[in-house]
C-alpha cells in the first residue's frame, strides 16, 4: 500500500532557479566617470589599430564591387553586335538626365548589390564581434613576443659587435705583447725567476695567434718562431721537459694542448667497481649512502660508481663493505680494457701484466668464477697485492704466476681463448697521479718501453689460439697517450702476425690515429680508442682489440718481394 497518486498537473509556483535573471552588477564607483577622457592602454591602441585596418579593408572591397558593377552596366549598354542601342542624340539626353539624377542612380546601384553587401557586412561584423576578445588577446601576446624577440636580437647583435671589436682590439695588441725569441730566451735564462702570470698570459696570446696564423701574426715573423716561444713557455709554466712537451705538441693543437695540460694538474674523481660476486651496484650504493658517502653511477658501466663526496670519518679503503669484498678502488679507465675483452664463462684467459689485480678481478667476476684465469706479473713484490685482492674479493678460478710474459708462448703455446695485455708504459696518461713523468721521460725511456711492448704483444698473440668464431682475441692497452707506444706498436703487430683490428665495442673514446706526422698507419687503426683526461675526466688510456686469423706468422715485406719474383 502507498499513497494515492495525484496525476493532475500542478501549477508552477515561480519561474524557477534557472529562469531567474542575473541582476545588474553594482559598482562601488561611478561608471560614468570613466566614459569621458580616459588614457588608452597599449591593448586599447592595438584594438583600435586593428579595427581601423578592418574598416579600411571593407571600404576597399566595397569600392572594388562598385567598380565591377559600373563596368558591367557599361557593357549592358552595348548590343550583341558591339553597336550602341541608342543614337548619339539619345545618348546625350540620357547622360544629361543621369547627371541630373545622380543620387537616384546611386540608389539603384545600392538596390542591385545592397542585399549582398549588407549580408556580407553583417556576417563580417558578427565575426569581428565574436572573435574580438580572443584575437585581441592573441594579438597582444604576439606583439609582446615580437617585442621580446626584437630585444633579444638587438642584444645578440650588440654582443657580437662587442666580441668582434674585442677580437680586433686583441688582434692589434697581440703583436705588441709577444716578445721576440731572443727576449724570451734571455728571460728564461736570466738570474731572476720567470714571472708565471706573464708567461701564462703570453701562452694564451700565442695560442690565439696560432689558431689563425695567417690573419693574426706579425709581419716578418714565421710560425716556427711562435711555436718555439709557445713550447718554451709551456715547458716553464707547467714544469715539463722539452722532449715530452714537444711530443704532446705534435699530437694536439695549441688550444687542446692547454686543455690537456690543465686537466693533468687536477686530480681525477675517485671511482669504485662493484664486485658482482659479493654484491650489486644498487645495494652497494645504498649502503654507502647510508654511511654518508655521496656516490653516483657511471652511465657507460654496469658496475662503476663515482664517489662525489666522502665524510671525514669514512675511509673508502676501510669500510665494512670494502673489507667484505663488495667493491674495489679502481680507476674508471681501467674498466675499458676488460669491457673490450668481453670474457665469457668457462673460458681460459690470460692477464699477462695483472698487478695490482683490478682488471683480473673484473675478468673473474664477469666469468662468475668459472673457467680458468691466469694472472701473471713479472714483479714478485706487486704480485702480493694481486693475492690480497683475490682473497678479499673471493676469486677462486685463478692461477697467479710471476713469469716473464714473453715466455708464455713457450709455456702454453696457443693455450688461451683470450689474452689481456695491459703493457708497462711511460705513464703519460696518468700524470695527475705521478708528476715525476713530467721531467723523467726521455727518448731512451720511450724507445725502451716501445720495444718491450712489441715483444709482449707478439707473445700475447702467440699465446692465444686462432679465431674459431667465438674466441681468439687479444686486447692491448696502455696508460700512455704517445703514438710511439700505441699505434706504432699495433702497426708492428699487424705486419708481423696474421691478425686484424676489430671494434672494441666501447661507446666512449676518440678513434686512433691513421696519419701522424707523415706516417700512415693501417686504415683500420681508427677502430682503436683513445681516452684523454680533458675530454672524459678520466686517466689517459689506449685500447686496441685484435683478432687472430691464423697461427702462421705473417710474411715480412722482404719475403713477400722474394715470393713475388
């Protein structure tokens, strides 16, 4: 049961909420005060200008329509044969009557085209009224953007003009600032110590001249004189011997050489490598951050971390994580040779110069303690560090030896799948760690290192079996940037053994030299990678990857000539 329904229509009590009209707004001021003389804003001026342009365009359209209508009426006065329908007397009378009845004629024209014009004008006026607010706001934004862009253009032009004026002024003054070679020699060999700020400014001025020598050099002075002054100033300011500075000047341009030397004066950031046998990078980073160590990941490595800041009470070489073997202190450049070697599980790998063990432990971690790793180093004192790192990091698939690397082809001929040779070198890529390199290296040291590196590389190639589709690779690396220890050594191996250069698979690094001071190396030498401190903020390094094609030695040039005959 329920109430009885009443289906009779009920009368409406009122207009309803939606039907109520909004009352007129109530202002706290008199609106009529602003109807008189009011100062126009920039927006009002822009709107008035736009309306004036639209009105002028409408008048122009109307004038065109009237002109076409007049031409059409004149054509209608002619018959189909092109002759006039009226005689000259009648035409004269008609013209007189038309002149006397001017306003009615305009009225007839309006009646002919008035309806179309009125409709179009109404539509245009309605569109203008509807879009006035949106267009006005858009126009205001456009005008503001145009003003800002014009200001920026003017500012850029002003800066360019100032820069050009400064360059011209500097160019004009450079000739005065650079003394002659005799004066520079007298300054260097004088009794008083050279003024380092003066030498530094002269280095920059000389580099500026050498960057565009044809336009900026003084008349009567050749490039050799400027280069000699530049060499003397660099050697004095950065404390290098003349031999090493000359070698570096042959490799880099004046501006890049200054960047390289400045980078060697600064320490490299501290980096650590996660031991994946004991931990993971994310877990290690979290634990170090909890201890107050600010770390960041190395983007091109899966196991590397950069230490940005360390609190005073934390020593990275004595944390519980370090002692437990979760990480090892290792330079970022040392990751690259192992990444290029790309070891696989279950392989037999030789690290010919393993001390202190950073690269060898990296190889073992990638192999997951499978296969066999032979870590060799000829220095028995340095092998102790290898043993300690292997025990701390939990390496169990290794054999540590102290043999001369050149003897391995006799001990285990072609007995390895991959060989890593991080050859002893002059250390010109790690000057920031050992400043003795600046003055201790001479041509004899470079030649001795180069000769040893060639012998070790040939021994490494003879210790690996030929390429079988998966294995048969040798990675050669040094912490030197000199061509004599890198490209020339690899070129020697390409001529003496049947090997080929292949891609290292590294995303960073500059290509190796194909041409150097009149010497032309193998065309595939650009597959090698060069790491510079000023380019990547890492220690200088060189990495080359060789694939052994056959166990037979490559014929020498004299043998090839004899066979050809």
